C-alpha cells in the first residue's frame, strides 16, 4: 500500500446489532480473528443460534423489531455495558440508518460501516443520481430535477419517450414505482404514485426514467479503506427476483466480458471514492441486452448475497469490514484480486409457494442439510427444533454452491437442494429446484422478469403421489413401531392412531392395515389441505418379505429403517429420508416432500369452510379493500391487500358469494386469525 494509517484503533469486542443467519455469519469471523462477540436478543430469540454462538448476549426487549433490534438507545447501552468498542449492524434493521451510525460515533463506538455522510448521500435516489452524474456513472435517460410541477413532469416524460417509470426518490423494494405507457395515463399514475410515496416515505419527490424492458440486475461489490484506496470484488447477477425480493444470486455474472467487467468495476470504485466511501458497498446496475449499464442505487451495507463473492474471490468480506473499520489499509490492490469458478446462492425460505408465498411460521420439526465442503456452504441462523416466528424475516438458510464452471455449480445446487429437507414449516425448496433446472436459467437467459415469465412451470410442484408413497409410509410406520416395541411398551400397537392390527397370531399370516391422507402442505401450525383421503395400505408379513398392497397394486419388498433413513428394496433399493411428528409422516425423495397423515374418522368430517368469516392469514396492515357489504364476488376475486413483513399479500374469495360485512379499512392493523370480512357462499343445493 502506498500510505500508512497511524491512526489504527484495534477492535477488541464487537456487538452485533442483528439476529439470525447474518449475526451467526459475523460471529464466525469474529471467532476466527479472536475478537469477542456480543449478541442481542428479544423475547422470541432467547434460545436462538446467534445467542448460543456469541461470547455474551444482552436482552433488549420484546419480540417486535421496533421494541428490540431497532432500538438504537438500548443497543448503544448494551455496547457500553459490555465494553464493546464496535458495532456491526449486519443488513436490514439499523444498517443503513445514518442517525444510528452517528449515535455510535457520539458514544465513541466504531460503527462497522461507511461514514454517515455516505449513507445520507445515497439515501435519496435523486441526490444519489446527482452525485453519480458528476462521477461519470451512466444513468438511465431521465429526469431528477427540483421542478416537481405536474406540467414539468409530464413534459419531461414526453421528452424521454414512453414507456417511462415513475420512481419515488425515497422509494425502495418496488414501492413508490409506476410504469406509464402513454401520455394519457401519466397524470393518474403520477397522482397515485405520489400518494403511495407520501404514505410510505413521507415525501413525494419523483424521478422519471426511460423504462428498460427486460433488464438484468448486475451489482458491483466495492471496498474502500480510510486512506482513500478502493477496489472492486467483481460482480453478482441478482436478476432472479420475485416481487423485488432476490431469490437466486450468482457470481460472476454470466456472459459479462472482461472489458465490461473492468469498465463497471472502475466506474463503481470511482463513484465510491467520490463520496469518500469506507467499507463494503454495492452499486446496483440495470443492464440492458446490448450490455449498456445504468446506475440504480448504492447499498451502503454488507449484502445478503455476499457469500457468492467470497466463494469466487476466496476473501472474507466481514474480515475486510473489520480491518477497514480499524483503520487498516486494504489487504491488496486491484491487480492482486482475481476470481475463480462460479458460485450460486439460493435463499431457502419458510413460505408457501402454493399460497402466494405466504410466510410459514412454526416449529422446524425436522431439518436435514447437505454436507458442507468446498463446494457447498450453508449460512443459517436456525437448527432443528427452532421456531420461525411472525416477527422476523422467515429465511431458513442461504445455500451457496461453488464449482469450476456455471454448469458444474448448477449441478451441485441440484444435488444440494435434494439433500435439503425441512418439515414443520413449508418451504420454497422445490420452487428453487425448478428455477435451477429451468432451461432458460441453465442457458443464462436471465432478466428481472424471469420468475414472472416462467411462473406456471416454476409453480408446478409435486402432485405425483403414487401408491408406492403410501406403501413407503406404511412400511416406515410399521418399522418404527416394531423398532420401538423391541425396547419399550408392548401395548404401543393398540394405542397407535396409525394402524389396526389384524393378526400376529401364530397360525394365520399376520397383516396390518394403515390408512392415510395425502396432504399438500404439512406444517406445525396445523395448516393442511387434503388431496386424497383414506387410502388403505395392507402389509402382509411372510417369512422373509413383506407384501404391501395399495389400491390394487402390490409389491414384495424388504424395508430397513436407520434413524430417519428408510430403504425399501423391491427390484432396486429406494432410499429416502422420513420425518414424523404428531400423526404426520413426510417422505423426502429426490428433492420432493410427500406429506401423509393418519386417516381417522374425526379428520374426515366434510366441513364447509366457505361460509362465515374470512380471517387474516398473519399479523399485518390492511393496504386496500376492494369490496364492500352487499357485493357479489367471483371465486378467486381479490378482496383485500394485506401487508406483512414488507410484502403485500392478496386475500381472495375462496369461492363465489356475497360479502355481508367488512370489518377493516385501509391503514388498519389486523391480527393473525382476526375476521377480516364476513362472507356468504351461495347454497349450492339451491334450498
Ligand atoms: C427500473 C426497471 C426498468 N427500467 N428502472 C425495481 C426496484 C428498483 N430498485 C428499481 N427497479 C427497476 N427499475 C428502469 N428505468 C426495472 C426495475 C425492476 C427490477 C430491477 C431490479 C431487479 C428486479 C426488478 C424487478 C422489476 C423491475
């Protein structure tokens, strides 16, 4: 390095102002560097992994983030009490809050992040664009000046040429954005976009941009030290998004030429230096089909997807952050940096793709993850037995794979997803698998519209249950009970809800009958949707084999059960993982989960759920209500929009009917399970 900093402050103890996987990730590097760690926890996180991994932990309040992880005063107080001389904010929560960074500074605590001035400079899209323009960063053709009169905005839109995108200066995550395709739609879109911006961000300053139809999202990772040095650690392609939430990220960006990579990298470093940036930062660019790239926004934090950069560069970005915060020069120059191979990350979420990706809360009853090695990395903040609560982001883990080539990495991902089994909450694992094996994904035909475009095929999830699956479940249940019977209560059979025992006498062939339902989902909250009911399996025990029959098909087999691994041998050996809790069995075969539950008369009552009240599926805020009392609705018609955990969910009519009463209005908070509206389905018998 050219210059030395004689103002180095060693970081001895770091308080992590975050939770979950990123808190665990940060603690891992702190341990490696022999720096003490302090975790924070709320009521919901008393037994969380980040608390167990840290050297110390401080309780900071109730479960809602607003009463814990977002309370700057409590966090500063915890740092002072534990003697931490630095705070790592992770991502989300207070990570891009310049007021918090300032408070750290005022209390003589190192904020592991950029200077407050850099956070502020990038907080508004309009201000950020002014700065980027001066640093020669390419911008989408557009308008971001002070004159906000309707006339001027319309004139500028016309000058840019339709379609244009209206963006609130303080917007983010897709909020405060409107696509306008012609001049006669401009005013109504401007009005509604401004209303949304005021409601969401308290400010309606608008930018107008030429709309890029099928862009890719390519972002550059930069790093700067306090001495004015800066480098880029190449790029990530994050085009695979759903409703502005990243789903899959990879590095390097497929198809990017070395020349373009260097041009984007140099541009980003120059821009970072122009705002005296320090630490880890990301420049997000939209990339057009011809390779033109345009500045979108800068993120002044360590990002969720940083592991793909770590896998291809071999660097530890959290270590870089800590060294930069201490005042050390960057560990290397641009020329020293190179990348190797290809990395892909997927975000494994507790959610229900079959039901609009609603977060799925509850206890993780079963968690089996692929083995970690140089090809497979898992960053997670939960383990089997932990709860996914309503209070925080329901991400279960980030699964990162690396190989020499992109197709090698895709193959590694396919295998790893098949070894990733979760039960107790629903997950997006099959959905991720479907993306990973999609032809356009494999051929790197990426765009931010990828998921939208392939939605139907990506959502074509398992429906291929077969007689053999019922047979496997029966074999599992039988093996489990006979394993148990060998060392415990002999009366178990009679108590079991699973089976009726026909036989076991000496002179008849013993056989047992099991009855199952096939459920489409199966979680610890007890949500279930039954696809098939009361399917019987008969197991007949002969001297060396079992004859298993279901709906007329019959196989002869042997079965072996070792912990959660069941092997059924017919012509070939089928191996599977099995999770059981309550009266439910889930078979994990080749990346698909088959949920079976014991059939019993009390579960088979033909209830009519469509009459009565429609309830909120989760805690949230009502954004909009589209219907009023007396209105007739069609099946599946959108009735209301609920916002929860930064995402909007459409509540739809479960069948046709008439709305008899609406209990909530836009802006109201609603609790999970509270009646949202009263609904009458027509009497189908016509009585
Ligand atoms: C755009 C665009 C096309 N043209 N701007 C979406 C969130 C916000 N950060 C910027 N976004 C976009 N801005 C112009 N001029 C398309 C998007 C966009 C998008 C961008 C990145 C990743 C996913 C996206 C999904 C939809 C739209």
